[in-house]
């Protein structure tokens, strides 16, 4: 295991703030001789690619309520979907970049890698899970802007998901499972307020919804910088 730096600790702090747990967990650097790798067999993993690239893995103990919820047989719920916002928050602390698909898989290789930094996620009653982060090609992240632009040009043709959100709300899992046709869900935004434009789940701009040839479209009204997009 590697020694944590500010990049690692900032990522862990951002991650726990967006975990949908009853209270914010405390990330503590793990310096033990070894960890129970059997607990990482069903981790949520993702890779962040950008000015700093990293492999991320998150696993919650089976006695954590979220783990039971995310393990529901309902097609509406996926543990990877539930935990993706937390992984995105961790990745966003590394700078400009894109988080790849989040998936559930065995992350024992990542947790046991010598370059990986591991955090224990603690709740008042004890350990609630683990978070692992391994930075890749960190030295290249310190290169020139032209070198960075050259790297990004390699993925110019990669398609990304652009989403327009007219509002958001938070719902308990029981309410999600009880959704049915005709149900009205109230959002946190008034009529006429700007819509959020998200790229792969990350807020990048504001806009207004318009209609073109009977199809919905969005007119960009403001491009957000990195700080605004994370706020």
C-alpha cells in the first residue's frame, strides 16, 4: 500500500460526503499489514481519466443499510448507480476528466496493489466499508498544456452522455419502489428556472428548454467553470 497524499485524502473526503448513508462516514487511511480481501469481492469500481487518472473502488459492509438496499432485486436499483455520484465526486477532485462506467466486480487486485491507497470508512458503530484509490501516470499529469491537449485529442471521437435536467428531488427507496403511472413527483425548481446540462453526470452548463420542429432542445445560456460545476 502507498502513503496517502492530499490528492488521495481530498478524493476520500469528497466521496463520503456524497454517500447516501444516514450520516457522513469518516475516511481513515489504512496502514495495517493486510486487509480482508474477501470483503472486496463485490466492490463498485470505476476509472477516472483526465489530467490525473485513477482507479477507484468502493465497498460497503453487508451490515451497512445501503448495501442491503442496493442489493434489492428491483430493476430500478443498482448498487453501481447508487454509488456512482460518490465516485464522481472523488474523481472530480483530481481535476478535469471523465469517470468511466461504474460496475460491480472483484476489486481485490486493486486493493492489494502496492500503489493503492486504502481508506477505512468508519461509522459510529464501527467500520462501514472501504475505499481504494490508485493514481496512474501521475508524473504525466504535471506536463505542459500542449501535452495534455495531445492526450485528450485521442478521445475526441468518444461519445459521452449529455443530459438536460429540469429539476431534482430526493426520494426514499420505498417511495421509488412504489412509483406508478399517474404519480406526480415534485421537483426542486420553479417553472422558468434554468435547466442543468450534465456531461456524463457532471454539471457543465445551464440552459433553457426550447422546441424545434416539435422536438425538445436546449439553448445554452451559461457555461460553468470547474468550481461552479462542483458547487
